[in-house]
C-alpha cells in the first residue's frame, strides 16, 4: 500500500466525529515528499466542523509547505468519498491541479486530477 494512502487511513483513526460517526482521514504530500495528515473534527454547532482535507492543507501551510503533488482521502464507505465543495475550493487555491486518490477500508481506490472534479474554479487570477 502506498505511503500516502497509509497516512490517510491512519489519520482517519484520529477523527473526532461524535455527531455523524463518519470518520475521514486525509494525507497531503508536498514536492519534497513531506506528508501532512488530517482528520475531520466535528463541533456541536455542526457548522464549525472542519473536514479532514482542510485540516491537512492548513497543517501543511502552517508548517511552511507550499507546493503539493497529491492528496489521499480515506473513509469507510463502499462508494468512495470525494472532497466536499469547500474542500475542493481550498485544495484548488493551495494545491492547484493536485492528484486526488480516494480510498476505502477495503482497499478500493480511485485517482483523478482535482480539475476533473472542480471545473472552472474561481481563484485569485480573477481578482
Ligand atoms: N467529511 C470530511 O472530512 N471530508 C469529506 O471529504 C467529506 C465529509 C466529514 C465532515 C463531517 O465531519 C463528516 O465527514 C460528515 O459529513
């Protein structure tokens, strides 16, 4: 199993999901091979919940990483779980057309470019 997928699966174990019980892990790899992982962290007000993908991105940015090559997202679902709209926007802004790999606990995977699931994005080039 590749390192990034393993890191996403391990991060999922840390998920704080007492409301949805839907645990997600993400692992983001930068250009130097450093891996930054994250899990979803839910909140009693629901709306303040943050997804695993954004936790991974913000951890990476806060630790100085700037260029990214791939992200893996792990969840326990037969149908592989894609990033939500908010995460797609954040991923696009910080990572560009990064390679996205989805994985479940049974080892099913699918990989695509972020552009394929986030066409015609708004970003700083419009400002
Ligand atoms: N969630 C993620 O962390 N990433 C996704 O790609 C989809 C959804 C989380 C948010 C919330 O804690 C739970 O999954 C249910 O929506």
